[in-house]
């Protein structure tokens, strides 16, 4: 529940805008479009237009993974059990 921070230069020089939304509220009001939305998101991943901020870490390296989570802008850690 931390505030989102975006560098002001991104707004000024890249002409970006931001807008928030409440996903669970949208899904409740658009149950008929949920499958379409998920298909579109999957396509964005396949087309490399969207990426997850994740990092696979071997379970035996858990101490290093814990340290990484305390860093600012750290990726979500996924333990590789193979």
C-alpha cells in the first residue's frame, strides 16, 4: 500500500499519463468480458509488449533472494524448485 512514484521527467519529456483502476470492481461489472481481457493480456506477454517483474531463484539461494526483496524496485522472487 505504498504510494506509486514516477519520475516527473517521464511525464514532461515522454508525455505519459497515468490512471488507476480497481480490478476487482471492473471484473464484477464486466464478467462477460473477463475471458477477452485475459486473452488480450496473454497476447501482450507473447508479443513482448508486457513483462512480469519476476526473477527465478534456486531454493538453495533463498538468503540472497530475501536480501533482494529489501531493495528498492526489486522484482518478485519465484523459487525454482527444479
